[in-house]
C-alpha cells in the first residue's frame, strides 16, 4: 500500500477533473451495475506512465465537448478490493495499471491497457479517448 501523502495528489489529479473515487467494491458496483449511460473508469497508479502519460491524456481528452456521463476511479495498490472489483468488469483483459475503460449501457466498449499507454505521447492517447467519446458518448446523448 502506498503512503497517502504520495497517492493523495495523484488521486486529486482525477477528482479535480470530476472523477468520483470508488474505494470499495460496493461503490464500484453501484456505478457499473446501473447499465445505463456511459462511464469512464480509470485504474490510477503511482507509476511513471500514469503520471507522465495517462493522467495528462485523460485531462486533455476531457477538454472535448463530448464526455462520458460518469467518471470513476480506483487506485491500484491502495484500493485493492475496489480495483479488483473494477477489473472483474474488464472481461477479456488482464489486470493492468494504469488502464482506462469506457462502458456504454453496461458494455465495455473501449479499453486502453498499460502496454498501450507506455511509450506513447499523452496527446495520442487523448485523441484515442476523444474519438471513443465521440463514437460512444455522443450517440448515447442522441438516443436519450
């Protein structure tokens, strides 16, 4: 488990963007079992690729005019049970941190794993996320 003095600022990078922290399995389930609308899930981490690429990419992507309905985050290494529960929804994907998942009406429609984050520029990942938002979140808004 990481010291909260280290993890706290990394958590705040996402909560300041509007993410809701889900620190228990029950909190994760409460959001992901709704199966309505779009939800962005970020498995946050203390690693360098989370700090240098993933969180900056997410911040850039959220500058888009199209965004998910809800955004939640779990912190790998600290919120272990919540992280494990979130990963149970990532069917077909191995545990990875950081990682980013987009759900639409309860279905996983986009997954970006650590190996797809490492070595890439934040702008490239932001563009990939923005495209996913436009594809899955914009059409969701048009349906409702």
